[in-house]
C-alpha cells in the first residue's frame, strides 16, 4: 500500500537537502533496555572491567534510578518530548557505584560502558536493504544528506560505523548532543541552518508520525512517511500530513518521488532502477 497523502507538497522549490531519521527509517533496530537478560549480560561485562554489582537486578535498579534522575532534569520533567537528555551521566553513575565513588572515570570508559550496554540490549541492528545505495544516489544527484535523529550519541555514533553509514551523511544532528529533539521545530530549523537550506527546499524522511512527519510540518518542511513499525507500536499505515506514505522501507518509491519533485529525467531516473530495485 502506498498513498500520496496530500494532493501536493508544501514546497514548490526543488529539494536541495534530504533529512533522515535513523532507526526504523534506514536501520532496522530493536532493543530491550529493561529486560533482565540485558542486565545479566551487561553485568558480566562490568565485572570483567572491575566494576562490581551484587546482581543484575541490583544493576538494573541503579540504572533505572540514574536514568530517571537525568530525565527529571529536563526543562519540562520526565514527560518532556521536545528536549533531550544526555545518557552519559547514567554510565558515570554506574561506573562509580561499581568501582568506588572516587574512581577516576574517563570519557573512553564511559563510551565503552555505553557500548557494552547497547550491545547487551540490542536484539536487532542492521541497515535496511539499499539504505547505503539510496544515500549515495541522493548525493550523486547533488542533494545534501542529513541525519536528524532522536538518539543518544554514545549509542548512535558507533552504530553508524557498525552499519556502514557513518560516511553517508553530509551532516549528523543527534538530539542528545543538541539538547532538543523531534517534534520540536527548532531541531529541524537547526538542520536547515546546518546545510544551509530553506525549509521549503528540504524533505524529511521518517517512520514516526508525530516526531518525523508532524514535527517537520511544524517547521514548514515536507515529509515522506515509511510505515516500517509493527502494529503494536501504534504508528498509522498512512500519515495524513505526509506528502507520501509507503509501506516498508520503500526507497525505490522515495527516490522516484524526489526525482519527480526535482524534475530529474534520463540517466538520473535510470539510476533508481539499477540501484534501488525493490525486487532485487
């Protein structure tokens, strides 16, 4: 199923920049950050580093409390959906609790700890088929590619490397580094300023209706919706505010839409079939 959700896009200008969400848009990911299994594996790693907790249950409780603390410090408290926290203090707290309050904690130790936790919590992490090819194609067309992600930098920057996408973007904007997050329109405005481009010459691609589609719309940016989430996540099959909604990570249809909007013909259009044929 696919749907042109609106008769025409907001923008009549050619797109010069394409903004991308990451998880569920370019990368198929699933994490279980509160499962006891996650903390059992994480606790084994910590113990090998000389950081000791009585049990995985004790470690999980410490993590929960430290996470709640950093979230409660957001401008609008734990329910704040437009500002972002940095998870680094959570891992600093864990290291100090397990190694001693006066232990010297370095940035590299915090990164290693965060990575170990993320590895323990990941159940799936792999780029969708043709994700790298899509980004390469857009750049070959002269478009600027920008990652605009609600994410924790300690997790996401290593995962961009792991998924082979770290060099696929001209700019990377991660919410934990910026202190704000989608759907805050200021996040999208920062992305425009980074390029730089106007809102009318940008397109947001994402899989979450509120954060990606409605958030972009608040900033005056067109948005293309990929319905990749399982039904239990509550995302609609069609995002009514999107310029187009498609099922799955349909990069072929996305590239066709961008080519049509920008008036591309000939060799540029033929590249879509060669690189992004959904039947391959």
